[in-house]
């Protein structure tokens, strides 16, 4: 399918206009590939994170939560292989001083050779041969900026889990197989970021590392692959836009025994937004070697000792938010007019309902306010009394609010209100004092 940049443009503009996503430091011209979440975006992302946490940690007895710090001992990154291997080959243009990934499709010819042409200034023979560039952000700890004080902003949350594996095991009295889940920020100095929030330099990951006995890793790998796809189906993402991609031998990371990407068909093509990896015993073995601390597991039943294998599920919170925004975005014709609607699954929609007095008189605003005050104790709801009712519905369609509650003349008489469904546009009359349970039932999905 050809890339539909038009949809992305419209989505980026809606995201800004309605307060989902803003460019970081916009009044200063923006900061490259760093984004801020506005009032609706923060709710959307928070709902996604909470849903992930509930399904991983609260609904399972064999997974524990963790919140490790972003800054870690620098040796962690030696052990993990990030200092040596977390690199992209880059080329510089000696003329215009721009920097590119060596595999940038815009480069013509072979970098380092006289035929190579810079994609920005067009000079020939000015591109250097590729050099490796580490994607980790460096900073200094303490008052002195010297080599010994270098620490890194973590490029993934997984290492915080591995180094705490024994702590969690002992504190929780779990037995293998068990997992540790974490949500947190990660940082990568990406060279060709872009596509809105798809590839950013600061992002959040939701990672779960499942520790298993060697030999059972294949089964657990299949289990978690299936679970994760189900989870995305559960968000209401169109099934035909989701698929697995198995890593080829060339794509497999040095530590991985097997790996699948979960891909979504974005308007700019099929791309990964989650990885499920069989990481073997690579990580714990390396941390055992570099820290000198035994990380073996003693099986209480068989008395066997082994270093567990790890099956990892790693999904970006921001990339998932982008998936659900792309998937939700629709332009529809209703009564001869185009409406833009974000068809979010009600469970992750930023606002669950909006309350409207039909007109601002005859007791309607007072009743609408009472209903709003009652609902807001249970759900994130919005009150809107400005403009025609049609316009107010459209505004909520763009925000992806699943239910619109209108207080009209009849409401003042008999206490009932209309509840409009964002997707079907059907309206039903419901007793005002039953709204909390009525909406609660609909939102429990
Ligand atoms: P890519 O190939 O897109 O760079 P990756 O294979 O390096 O991704 P992983 O290291 O497996 O990604 O990270 C797991 C998940 O973290 C990704 O599927 C994605 O959702 C998220 N992620 C990784 N890098 C970024 C980034 N720069 N911006 C936003 N999300 C990211």
C-alpha cells in the first residue's frame, strides 16, 4: 500500500489542535524528535499503561512489578553489550556538516568514495566512510565532568529488571517460571528519527521479562507471542493491520535465540511496535560474569542449578499510543457532512463521556451540572455548554469520547437524559440516576 502521508498530516494536526501531542519546546522552535503529551494525550497513554500493567501484574500471580532508576552503574552497559554494540554506522558530509545513517536511502553512491552524493547539499565525494556511533545518551554524575564520572541514560528498561532479578525473586518468594514487569522512560540518540512519535529520542517502554527453565523457553515464547497479540486485539485494533514478522538470521540480535516483531500497518507502512524475544541466558550470564555475583537459580524440587532463560515482551507506550491513534482516526460522512472521529476503544479513550445541557436555560444547566459532578467521581468526563449541540458532538468525536449525554427539556421533567453512542450515533434514554452503572457496564471491556 502506498504511504498515506496525508493521513499522517491530518493526524499530527488533530493531535496538536485537540491536545493529544505537542512538539517539545515549540515556542523555541522545537527540539528534534521529542514530544509532549497534552491533556487528552496524557490520559490516552496513561490508560494504555494502566491496561498493560493490569494485564501483566495484577491479573497474573507469576509476574511482579518493578520501577528501577533511569541511571544505572556504567558497568551494566558493558555487560549488556550496549557500549560495544549499540551503534549505528554513520556518515558525515564534510561540506555541509550534516550526518546520516550509512543506509539512508537518499544517499547515492558509496559513502567514502568520490561518487557518493550528499542528500542535503548535493556535493559529491564529501561523504566520509561509515563510522560507528553509539546511540546512548551520556551524562556526568557528580560535580566533575571527567571520564570516570560518565553515566548513561538507559536505552532500554530491561537491564533494570535483570540486575534486580535476585532481589525480586527473594522478596516476592516467586519460583521459576516467573516474570518482572516495568514501565519507564528510555533514551536513544536516534539519528534518523521521524514519523511523528514513531521514533523519538525519549520514549517509554513497557517491558516484561519472564524467567524460565532452559528447555521450556520455546513453549513460553509461543505463549507470550500469542498473549501479546491478543492484548492488542483487545484494544480494538483492526486485525488486518496487525501481523508478526520473524527476525531472519541477519536481523537477530547477538543475544537472541528467536525474535518476532509485532507490526502495525501505519499510514507510512508496516513497522514494529513490539518485540517478543527469546534472549536465552545471555543477560543473566553476562551480569553474573561482570558483577561477580551468582545469579543461578536453585530449583527447590529437583535441586538443579541453572541460569534462567529469558522471554521478553517489549512494547513502546508511545508507539502503541501512535498505533491506536492511527487506527482510531476515521473520516465519515454523516447526514451529508464529513465528521472526523477517533474511534478509541472506550477503555482507553481519554474522556469517557461528555455532558451537554441542550440549552442554557429552563433548569437544564443545573441538572447537567449535577449529573456531571456525579459522573466525574467515577470517570474522566467533560462538560460543554457552548455552541450548537451538533458542534459539541463533533468536538467530542474528534476527542474520541465514546458517549455524549444530553440534558433536554424532558430531562427536567422526568430525570432521563439521552446517551449518544459515538460510533453508531444511536441515542437511548436513560434515567439520570442510573448513568454511573449504565456507563460503567459499557466501559467494562
Ligand atoms: P527499531 O527497530 O524501531 O529501532 P528496536 O528493534 O530497536 O526498534 P527494541 O529495542 O526491541 O526496538 O524496543 C522495543 C520497543 O520499544 C519497540 O518495539 C518500540 O515500540 C519501542 N521503541 C524503541 N525505540 C524507540 C524510539 N526511538 N522511539 C519510540 N519507541 C521506541
